[in-house]
């Protein structure tokens, strides 16, 4: 399983560096990055939630426009 170093994409003050485990192109786990002095114990709950958010069936993958009846239509 590959481990990569990246940064948490949340818009927090810390911009935590994290390690991620990727298997077969899928994010599997978020690990602490020992070199990050702001949060050496690891990412916060918002950062850890990216494993679930990335693979959620409710994730919006394309831009949408709301139409007058309240539903959404995919746009380019």
C-alpha cells in the first residue's frame, strides 16, 4: 500500500501535512505526519473525515444548476 505525503485541503489555520495510504487508486487511511509541528498527533476530525467524504455516494462530482422546480441539472 502506497503512503504519500500531502496537505489537508480544509481551509483551517494549520494546513496540516498528513500522510495518506492509497490502495488501487483509492484513499484508504489518513495518518499523522511526524514532521508537522502544528498537529504532530494527526489531522483533526474534519481532516480524518476525508476518507468517508471521498467515497460517499452523496458526493457531488459534477457542477449542477438549480432549475425553477427545485431540482438540479448537470452542466459542463
